[in-house]
C-alpha cells in the first residue's frame, strides 16, 4: 500500500519523533554512521530501521483489515526513496490480517525474528513515548542504542527527582523505620523506575496481596502514570499557546469559500476538543492520585490494590489521551512556530484534519 501524501511524509520526516511518531529515518540520518547505532539497532531489518512508525487513528475503511475491532493501530511507513520523499512510501499496519506473511514476503522479516517482537511491543503500548518504549523493551531484554530514545540526561534526572518526591510517603509507610534515610528512598525509587523485583517491592506486593505477575504489571503501569503526570506539567504550559497558534496561523495562496468555512469551524472544534482532552487526562490521573492518597494518608491499601489491578487498562487509556495532546503540541510548535516556513491552504487543511482525527471521539460525527 502506498502512503497517501508525499507532503505528509515530508512533514513527518522533518518533525522528528513525538508520542505518536517514531521517526527512525531521522535517527538513521543523524546517527547512521555511529558505532552504537550500528551495533545496537532497534530493528535488524534495514528497511524497518529507517522507517517512520505512527500511532494511527483508524479510518472507517481501515477497520476490516484487522481480525478484532480496534480504534488505533501502529502503522509502519517505509519510504520508497530515502533521499526523495516525494516518491512516497509503502505502509503496513502491525498485526493486520496476514501481517507475518506480508512482512516475510515484502521485507524478508521471518516469523521468528526479534523485529516482530519489537513491533508487537510497540503495538501493545498506548503511545511511542521514548521513556515508556525504552522501559517496555528493556523488560524483554531488548536494549537498543540510546539514540533511538530522545531522552536527555536532564530529562531522566528530572523524572527521577519527580518519582522520588512522589513515592517518598509510600517508602516511609512500607519501611519499618518511618524516618528512612534519603539513601533508602533513592534505592526504592531506582527499583520502581527499573521495575526490578526487590525486598521493598516484594513487601509492598505482599501487603497488597497481589501475586508477582499482577504486581509487576501493575507497577509498570503505575510508573507510566508517574511519567505521564510528570510530562503533563510541561504540556499544559504549552497547550494554550498551541491553541492560539492554530487559531492565528494564516496560510498563503488562494483559498476558496469551502476551505475558509472548514478552517474556521475546525479551529473552533480543535480549541474546544483540546480543552476536553486535557480535562480527560486530569480526570484519569486523578484516579491514581485518589487511590495513592487512600494508601499513604488513610492507610487503606485496598484502594491502591484495586488501582494496580486496573492500572494496565487505565494506562492504555491515559497513554492514548496524553499521546494525542503531545502530538498536537509537538507538531504545532514545529509547523506553526515563529520560525516555521509559510504554510499553504492545502497543507493547513491536512494538518487540521489530522488533529481532528486524533481528537475525535467515536461518538462525534461532525464539527457540531
């Protein structure tokens, strides 16, 4: 299948990675001669390792290529010619009908290849956020080069500090010494972040009466909640500016009345729906905060136990919600920023449609 728009492909390549886009073509161009990239690839297959992978909201005509109903899918876009994206690309959805046969026939990826394992992991994640992708791959003993994950040392340290402050009440509650030293809190923070079984983790799991599998899966999703709560702070600082950019960007070139009317309606729809999406994220995070408070403030472990059992499903929901916001923020800053190139009416229409599709709920049929 051919990617629908070379202009979209060019924009994807220039944008880089977001929570919804893993731009391996850009990683290849910037790191393809580095030893780490050569020795520790994300994908063994060369075409996959320079592809663009997208968390894609399925359109009406795309649902029948999957065995089971789903709202979103993981799309692999492979440029036909890396040096000229105007030639377009081929694409396939992960786990679509006959996926393994297609991967073998067209890309030479065998059924027992680790590349299919990596793609399946990506497909099961609610977003392609680098922190969560890195963590999930690590759990399967897959450790690609760091260049695939755009995480700076300062970001990792900030995340560590946030988690440390967040779990300090729990550490003190779960340890015999209520005045635990910083060293003990750091050790527990490291175990939570790495999802590595340890004495403190085992104690908490037993206290909550969860078996090891339930506890480990719950902790991974809890870590996802912590990460999303941390990253939401930065997103909320940008979101009002993004809404203003969408409202104020002026395309160049001719614009007919139908396009003008659509752009006007779409801008109003997006401003309203971006606000709704942010509220949904806050409400989902509130579920965790309420359960955590019940444990650490009210000494009621049952609420947090229930949260950990429900966390995997909630984590998928939260990842989808915040991934949409992060995508819109990242793409808008790239394409509507003060130093961005001029935008044509046709390109603006494409971007607004993409944003709408990302934000649109299943029960919304028109702009309203």
